[in-house]
């Protein structure tokens, strides 16, 4: 048979041919033939390629670590995650305001007593990255120039600080929300690569306004908010050239997210319950355009994605989008492997309010859900299919196979995405350990990752069952099955089937004696979790 001829080739050629296949095909070959299984198991390079893809990782840059060392590190990483033993890091901060920024596993904050900017990333020992603990002086003077600094983000890999400041114009006078691109290493002076170091957005009326920046490579996405009566200005700007590559005016319910270097998403965060109401709009743009682009319109989107139909009793919905890119490595860093940037996860927190039967009309009850949407689902319709521009894609055409919906407790405190994962926690009592549940969406989640005889996985069934029982007892996630039924919010049972993995991390109080629920934030890191313990007058326990 033609299929058996590969076995007649030298082992080196067999490995070369197998390396051109995707993970599922390699697994199929392994199951089809004991001889091919032996070839795959004996070829370290092929095993590493296979397990990287199954784990949603990509290989790191060339470095001193051998392929064997990287494969061993990947297996240790995976075993720690799936057994709920991934590292827990902690940092105590006293920020100038009751918030800090956490983008791409980097935590940034401004010290209350010194005005210095601090950037911290815990070590990713399982993936070969050292800790980052950087301090930048001189921001206090910059804040004095712009005392209403209200939003910022950092990208140390590009020596970049992007910040905006509130504008408080005189009554009846229009001004502009401003966003600046500064150098971290040069005392926050204008970044030398920014041809226009300050970007002005939509004119702001007398109520004032500010911009929320998101940074990815050469692109910065800005959403300028005022108050509920004012329009929202949304733009994607190339911070190096100063060119606006995408621009749109929206309503206060619109939120802009940068999906890729060529696509943006606009989420409708507060909607009535109309069945045909879209809540995600996908736009494309050319990042190399030489001139500022004209305003986009809703009809000009590539397509819009509709949610499931709500029940008749529903009054309205609130949707909050979450998305975090995995960070770019710093100059000189040589990680063994890293999260595949193509495996990005959009997390939509959905709260649905409805009239409760048997109660006065003024009484509204609610249910809460998380809709997990992989990047490939959001952009699947941009390639191969012929959807007319501006069309609304019904839920049944994209949601059931391309997403996963979780029914969650109404008051989930922490939703922290990073790459293809999202962590959830509820921590109400300082007397109880913190329970963190982590979901990872991966199309290979149902495939056997550990197929080799020398795999480092040591999680046994009893341990896994105990952790899953603890996850159920925490009450954070009420349902994550393929079908969500008995819901008062949705008109019909909601069916979602995208594969996922789930793990749980119990954080005993002995691991973080200073932590208190009200002043502790929990974020995903490159190889574990980070507890950000906040002190100061804003965080005193009641």
C-alpha cells in the first residue's frame, strides 16, 4: 500500500515528512503504526514540535538550551499546570491611585511616596525567563506637568510609556483628550521613534475626557470617553509615524480592542434584548497606510457577530470585554518556549437582567456568564468565506462550534486573561484560602498530550478528581458543560463545544500572609499566578 511506503524510507526522511504534518495528523500516524510511533517517540525534535502545538506554545529563539532541555522544561511546565502546582508569586505595592495596570504579564504602578514608575514581571522559571523589577525616575515631574494623568500602559520591550491625561476645559470651551508616547529610559521625554509624540483625539466638551490606551507593537488603540451624553472616539494609531490607521466615532457603550496588526473589534457593552442586535463588530485596516484614514462606520465593518437570543423577560444586558496579549520578550531574553500569539482569547463578561416572575415590576434579577472566544473564531470569517461586508452573522453560525460559555456566580471578583487562558477567583474571607480556577481554550484540549513513555506528567486521577471537586465546591463556575439549560436569561438552551482544559490552584494563607481579599488582585503570569497586594488609604479594610 502507498501509505506503508514511508516505512521503507530512512528514519531521517520519515521524521522530515512527519514534521510537515499538524499535531492531530502526527497523533493519527502514531496510533496507526507501531513503527511510526517508535519513530515519533525516538525523534526528540518531532516530539518537541508535537508537544508544543498540543500545548499551544511556540519555540523560543535560538539559545544555549538544547531541544532535549526545552522538551523537558515544557513537560515540567505542563505537569505543574495540570496538577495545580504552578508557581504563585507575590508583590506588595502602594500606588498613587487605587489602581495599577497589568498588561501582558507586566504589572506597572506609580509609587505614592516617590512618584517613580515601577514595572514588575515575576520570573518565568519554568519557561526560562528571569524576573523584571525595573524602576524609572522622573515621572513625578511629568505628573506635575499633567496632574490629571488618568490612564497609561507600558511596553518595556520598546522602551515605551503611553499615557493620557484628563482635560478640564473652561465652561463652554472645547479641548482635546491628549495621549503621549514617551521613553522610559530617557526620563519620560518624547520617544525618539515617535514622529508625533502627542496625539489629540476627538474634541471634548466642557465635561472633560480621557483616553484608554492599548499597545501592541507599533500600534496603539485609543478609546476616548467623556460622559454618557457624549460620543466616544475610537482610533488605532501607528505611534511611530503618527498616522491614524483606523478611526470611528461611537456611543458610550462601545469599547475598542485590538485583535491583531490588521483587525480591530468594537464591543457593544450595553444592549437591549433584541434578537438581531449584534454585540461584536470586526473591522480590518491597513497598518502601513501613509495618510490618516477617514471615519469608519458600522455598515463598513467586515461583519458583526450576534449573541444567543435572550428570553422575553430580559430587560437589558451588560457586556465587558477582556483581552490580554502575551508579552513580547525583552532584548537579550531567550525563553525556551512561549505562548502562541495566534491563540488569543477574548473573554466577554455578560450580565443579563430580567424581570423575575412573581415579583413587582421594579424587581430585576440577573444571571452572569463568561463567553470565551478564541481569536481564530473571531477572524475565521475573514478568510475563505464570502460574507458580504457589514453582514450580521447569526449565533448558530459561529457560536456553538467556535466558543465556550460558562455560567458563573453573579459576583466573580477577578477575571484575568492572558493569551489563551483566563483565571477566575472569588475571595471574600481572609479566613479561607483563595481558590483560582483557570480555563484554557485549545483545539487540541481533548487530544492526549502525554503520549510518550518518558513524559513528566505525574498528576493522578485522585488528585485531579479532588481539585475538580474543590472547583465545583467554590461556586465560582456553576456550569461549563456543552449545554447550558434551565437558564432564565436565554431564550433557548445554549450549546457551545470549543475544547478546553481546566485546572485549579488553591492558595493557602501561609503563602501570602499580607494578602487581604479587598486589596488583593490576582493575575495570570507566564508560568503561574501573581498576587498584587495593594496598600495605602484606598485599600484599608473595612
